[in-house]
C-alpha cells in the first residue's frame, strides 16, 4: 500500500485529539501483537468498533477498552519506549498497522490535544 495515500495515522490523530482518548484491546493487560516484519506493536484505534472488528479478525479474547490520552502519554508510551514496542495505528482485517515510534506518537498526541483545546476554548491571550 502507498504511504502517501494512507491517511489512517493523520485521521487517527485528529479523531483522538478531539475525543481525548484511544481504543485498545484489553485482557489482563493491553494486547501486544507482532506484525509481518516481526516488530512488536500495541494496536490502537480511534473507535471502539474498529478495535472490536480487528480483535475479531485475529481471534483474540481481548476486548475493546478506552484509554485516556493522559494514560497513553504518561504510562503506556514510556513502557513501550523501554521495551522497544511500536504503536500500531488502526490495523484492519485487510491492512497491517501504521507503525509509529512511541516518541513521535506522544508528540503528535500532545499537538492534537492542544489543537482540540484551542478549538474548544479559544486562544488564551
């Protein structure tokens, strides 16, 4: 697939910035999955439906769970960095995840949160 036409990551960042949360798959811990290239990733989704659909496609007993952006940024991302785990954005039954380094995801999520708050509350002088 062509990275230039795959807008899943940008769409994800916009959506989760406005909602201030993401969806993952949880069962005694957040699901980690290995992609075809062998990299370990934590799948993240903008919607509960997308998380459930993908979970069903890989036949996991993990269930869709919401994670606040604060939890992602303060708890999950530091763990992923220390364990060399990538964020796997919006995998689908047909497409693998968009793999993103945790530090880039953190910066992009913070940017999206700031943008969403600016829209919601206006510019502070």
